[in-house]
C-alpha cells in the first residue's frame, strides 16, 4: 500500500507531463485540455452498436487514445494521484451530459474493484476520480456526492484479455448493493461512473445490481472510451425515461 510520503512526493516533486512527457509538468495545458470534456459524447461499446443487455446510456468525456490513455494509466496503474483532478474534470463533464439535469441530488456510484486489485494498486482509481468529479460538480453549483454502494459478492477473474462474451460470463451476478445502500441513494439521481469503458460488461452488471435492489439508474459516465465507440448522436433519454 502506498505510504503517505509517496502521496506527498507526487504532489510536490516536479515530473514530466503524464500525457505527452513535457518536462517538469505533472500535466501540461494541452493534455489537461484533452480531459476538459469539451468533446464528451454518447458511446456504444460494440461493433453491433448495441452493447450488452441492460447497459444504460453511457457518455464518455474523451477518446481513450494518446495523451488521455497515458494519463488514465499513469493514475490507475502507477499511482500518479495528482492526476485524479484532471480526470475528474472529464468525468464531471460526462456526468453532466449523461444526467441532463433535474431535481434533487446527483449520486455518483463508482464501479467497485476486487480487493486484490486495490491492494496491488494501493488506491481505488474509480472512486478517487469520482470524488474529484463530484467536487468539481459542486463547485459549479450542482449538488453531487459519491455513493460507493456497490460491492463484489464473489471473486471474479481478471478482465484483461477476456472478450466481450467472456467478460459478461465472468461478471454475471457478481455485483450487489451493500447492506443499507438503498437508503444511501434514496431520492438521488443515480449515475454509474468508471474511468474507462471497453465492452460495457462491467457497467451493465452494475446497473443490473442496482435495479435488483429496486434502484433506478439515470445513466452511466466514464472518463474515456475507444475513439471508434462514439455514437455521434444526441444522448437518448429513452432508457432514462423508463427508469425515472
């Protein structure tokens, strides 16, 4: 697990830009701009453009390539914790577009990771970025909080290297709502959040678990998605309407 001195070092020591390698900058202006969410849009995570059954509307803040991919991996796998802020900016933009507004509070529900994965990384990337996104939303006048109400109910295999069908089988029934989680998000507009979407299996399982607990999912938002998955169309509110 990361020590306090590692987090402090990441905050005060000069480093090259995590996105492009520019000298003595944690993140340069150009790479920060790529994570601004200016190009946030709806994504569909499969060649058939449908995604797995039960997948809600998904909006991504940026394309998962180049500098954006490098920043996501630096934060997620190498523990570059100061990058959570810029990644949270992209996620906040995706959340705003996915949610569409309404009465009440926004509850950002991060997808949980397996405990061995969290121990290996020394932090929870999805939750950390969600917290940064919620803070940015509140600063913009949008009431938002992070509600980590999902948990893994059984062990799952590492998703790396698995195809779309294998991922669905690996995750089927794996997630559940924590005891009392329903009360935590009661009355809030629920948006599922994660850092990256690939096949959509994880978000579909998360949405299933919430629905099984009697909760309604507004939409899902991620920091980034493969460039080819952007649908190039307005956010469809049909799923949202069925779940309000």
